[in-house]
C-alpha cells in the first residue's frame, strides 16, 4: 500500500491505484468523494463503506438533480501503528474506486453510529 504525498491519514491499495488510473480519477477527487459523499452505503466486503458522488450534476426542468455517471470509492477504517512509537491511530484504507455509468440502485444505508465515527476522522 502506498501513501501518496506522505499523508498518514489515507492508505491506498495497489488495486485502488490501478483503478484510479484506469478510470482517470485523481487522488484528490477520491478524497473529496470520501469527505463529502452524496450517498453512503455498506460495502460488499465486511466492515467497509462505499461512498458515491455524481460525476457532473445537471438540473432537470423540474429543478431536480440528474446525472449520467457516478464516482464510487470503497474504504475501510483501520487501526494503524505509526512509526516506531506505540501510539495507534485510525487511518482510512482506500480499497477501490470506480466510475458507474448511469444511476445506481440504492442499497443498505450505513448505521448512524458508524457515520459519526467516520466523520470524527475526517
């Protein structure tokens, strides 16, 4: 796992780096999706969170938002030992990222207590 720009708050798996390159997504764009998600759901893997932002939002004639593409990121909050010290901190391990063509169906939302813990990290 690589840490872009030497920041300890996020860890990036090789798979996430590959998918970001494949879909033309930047590190900053994925961070923005994680910080300000339009929708959050439970991830497919255990203890993971999937977050989404529309790629570009247009307003319909009725004033409702509409989009043709979504950007998704899946991550996990992990305990991480930092350096040689015995201090532990929480980091966000970004597992994967992808573009979804169209509007995806809604699945299970995240429990409120998990959302509060994640917001405290950001």
